[in-house]
C-alpha cells in the first residue's frame, strides 16, 4: 500500500481526533475498566483506592486516601482548565456580549433548580431525599466529547453555548457541595485561601507574566479551601478566574520576532532565553495554561477520575433493587427529564424576550439537543452520591442511577443530532451552503436587502495577494447590477496573524461607521505584511486615529471576527476570498468577470431579467 494512502489504525485516528472527542473516549475507557475491575472477585478495587497517601511537613502529617487525592486535588485542575476556557470566551470571545452569555447561564441555573425539584418530588418521604445534589450537575468532558462525536456540522457557536452552560452548571454544583454537603467548616483556612487569591490578584495587577510564579499561591489557595471544609475543587475555579488574560499583543509579538531573528543570527543560550521570554509575554497566562494543561486533562485527569469513581458492583440483585427504588428513578428523571425541560424552556423564554440572544446560526432545535446531552451527570453526580449517602445500598442505587441516566441522555442526544443532521442534509443536499444567511442587523451590507434580488457574501482577508481582485469584483458588481444585488463581507483570516489584526482593525473602523471606507483602504494596502499598512489605511479612511488605536488594541471587534471564522470552519473554507451567491458557494475563478458572470446566472436561475447597468 502506498505511503500516502495507508489507513490509520484506531489509536492513530484517536490521537488525531478533536480534543473533546479524545477526552470522552478516554473517559469511557476508564469507566469500562473501572466497572470490570470492581466486579472482579475480591476487594482489589476498593483496597487500591482507599490506599493512604500523605506528606510530612515540619512534623505535621497531611494524609488522604488515593480516591480523595483524585477527587479533591486532581479534579481541581480539571475545573481550572474548563474555567480558563470560559473566562477567555467571556473576556475576548463569543461570550463577551453579556446578552449572549446570559442565555446559557440562565439555562444552567434552571438546570440546577428543576432537576433538583423533580428528584425531591420523586423521593419525598424517604431518607434518600437528601441526595438532590446528585442531579444538578452536567459532565463537561462527556458532553463536549459527545458533541464532537455526534454534532459535526453543527454551528461552532453551539460548543461555546454548551461549554458555558456546563461550566456554570458545574460551578453551581460545586457551590451545592460546599454548602449542602459540607460536614465541617473552619473559617481560618478559608481566610488563608482568600489571602492566596489576593496575592494572585496583586500579581496580575503588577503584570507578572511567568506562569510558574503563580503556582505557590495556588497551592496555598487549594490547601485553604480543603482545610476549611469547602470543596477543594472550587479553588481551581477561583484561581482560573483571576489568572491574567488579554488579546495577543502584536507590539510584543513584533519585539519577539526581533529577538527570534537575533537568535537566528547568533544562536546562543542568552538569545534563546530572551526570545522565549518575549514570546511568552505576548500571550496571556490564561492561554498558555489552557494549552499546557490540555493533554494532561485528556490522558491523565479524566481516566483517573473514572477509574476512581465509576467502579460500581453490578449484579442481578443490585440492578433489580436499583430499578425498583425511588432513589434511582429520581436520579434518572431529574437528570434526563429535568435537564431537557429546564434548559429548553428557559432558553425559549429568554429568546422570546430578547430575539437573537442565542447568537448566529444557533437554533432552538440545537438547544433541545444540547439539553438532552446535559443529562449526562456522571463526574460530579458520582462524587455527590458518595457524599450524600452513608448506606452502601443507597450509594449503589445512586451510582446505577447516574450511569443509567448518562447512557440514556447520550442516546437521546445522539438521536436528536442525527435527526437534525438528516434534516440539514435534506434541506441542503451538499455542504456548499451558507450556514448563516445574511443578517442586516449584524452584517455590513451594500444594497437594500428588502429589494435586492440576489445576495453575495464574501469571506476574505487582507493578508493575501488576492484581496485587490476582491475589491475589483465588488466595484464591477456595483457598476453592473446596481441595487439589484446586496453584498456583505465576512472575515476569514485563516492562520495569518496580520490578517486577523487587519480584520479586527476593520471592525474597529466599523465602530466609527466607516467599515467600507476602511475596507477599501485595506484592499489598497493588501497584502498586509506590516501593522504600519493598517495604520495608513486608518488614516486614509478618515478615522479618529486615537479612538481607532484604542479600539484596535482592545480587540473590540474580535467577537465578530471569531463568529465569521467559526462559520468558515464549519463550512471547511480554506480559500480567501470565497463567495456565496444566493447562499450557495461559488467555486469558480475569483477574477471579477467570472464572479459577476455567476451573479448574472443567479438572476437567470430565479427567472429574473438581468438588471441594466447602474447609471
């Protein structure tokens, strides 16, 4: 078999799969191993996880069994990692607009309350009623993995909605653990933890950029939370919220490039360290920490957690007992029915009050599918089961209920997304369709959407040599078709930093009402190879330069750029410019005459007379 056509084995395919999918597969593998291990003869499973492990510090012994090290320490890293992503989206990305961020947060709150009420109703009058905290959580890793597996072709913004929903849900669940399942509380250690958080805040204020320096106060924060009785994984959330985050600093990136060139000219240890430090300064600790932790979360944290917590002893008798128990059915109803009702209904209400709050391309059918997946409680649900019950029989019933609910929720979600995908394929037999149609309230437009017969959407950037051709195409289109065509531009910066910087600059100009003037100037400067070209374009567009520099530096328009890029990724766009004519991708030559001939053909396909040239 030729090298280029060699088939990849399952391990190679797993290694090349999306991070979330890898995480889910490894988590499932850990769960299966735990179930098999726990049902082997003997007590090997429990004896391993109750193995004590401790530290001797200054004559004091700090000791936990292996399972508690996993649940209290290792999982704090997991929640820190997820919180870093949400923090970045809130600060720089899709959720920077609180109108949009509020939707998954409100859905998460409803997803905490409604399942708990259903569980309480199902178990009212029994000793199991105190286990209501089992049904409030959504397993972030499982849900994101399932979405990566079954949600291909869905809008990229749906993942952001789900991440925010899951993390807000988990933070709420951890709060429930802290206040409802804490047997002891010591204020002094918590004050020490607050002091550690204050140190991190001061370091951030002072601009400390070396990530390693944040490690010691982070350990103090974790220890303070643990010793106070508040669940220690909340420390990971608190620390991640405070770590520095900012857009990539292009002035710092320029300095880093100078240092890298110096190292290339003289490859010494000193230049190497200076180049590395200057590159690190250009990227926030949030971004660096998130990327550094990702492989450890996937290959270490998640499977170890599953091994430690999913080992349920399953026999015919235990299954029969569980499925005749109000406790087990309360968990299944709370997680599956409660999450679907709470998330779907609350989101529907919010979108009725604030149309467009869901964001581009996300529909209520997507939210219903996500609400089904949200019933996969697994991680924290298993953890709370162990906290809520002292009786081994109740613990077993709870564990079986959690696993059953997770399987049922995954199956319902898979069916829902399969139906949505089939519907999309029937609606658009090929994937060369525009995933988000023209939205005059969001997109910059030339022409009147109400009266124009044909729409043209361009995905392009300013760092390629083809940008001038796009400008020529647009001018010729206006002259040939006049107001009969409505045209909009969306950003596709690909992997070009200066292309992205120019796109953000274009959005900064839009804040001054001069999007198209700035676009014309950027096209004249294209291909953009230096930030000085962007500044010349801003001056040529007649912008208030002081305001422009502020908005550009703050990356005020990054949300719109990222939305456009997410759409482009969903449609597998790899060429800029790419045109969509009446929502169908145009794959011909990108010279002005060819594109405008295709526009004229769109008039013919609508049985419309080709418009006369504009006077």
